[in-house]
C-alpha cells in the first residue's frame, strides 16, 4: 500500500510541477490585446449615430465597447506588471506601480480616442 501511495505522490508531483511560460508569451499577449483594442476602436469609428434608432444595431457597438475596454485594461495591467519590480519593496513600490498603470491607461485612452 505504501508503494502505491508513494508512486501516486510522485506522479502528482510530476503532474503539478511548475511550468515556465514561453519567453515570447508577454509579447504575443501584448500584440493580441493591442490588436483587439484597435479593432474595437475601428468598429466604434465606423458606427453611425443615425443607426441608433433601431435597437438591433446596438449589439455591435456595445460588444466593441466591452471587448475593447477589457482588452485595454488587460494591456495596461500587462504593461504595469512588466514595469513593476520583481521583489516588492513595500507600499512605495505598489503606489509607484499604480501611478504608472494609471498614466499608461491615460496614454492608451488618448491614443485610441485621439488627442481631444
């Protein structure tokens, strides 16, 4: 019985061992999120205000807002995570990372909406 338990435990350890992500995962994810955000912005640019009379036309702009916002937030968080120090030095580091994330969010929003 002990041999079976140790074999099972070793199989579990092997199955649950940490896996290193690919080196280019962050770049690929950032590219995908940027592409999704740009497509959502293009969809909203092509949207005509006169089409709002018919509720059936509300689905695409609403979906573009939701998907674009989610991708934008993910992009900001990804960039903030990359810039954050690997070993947190307390609240000062956390505050700095949050301020940089907000600045990134503002910059990305201005880029998508145009400098208005």
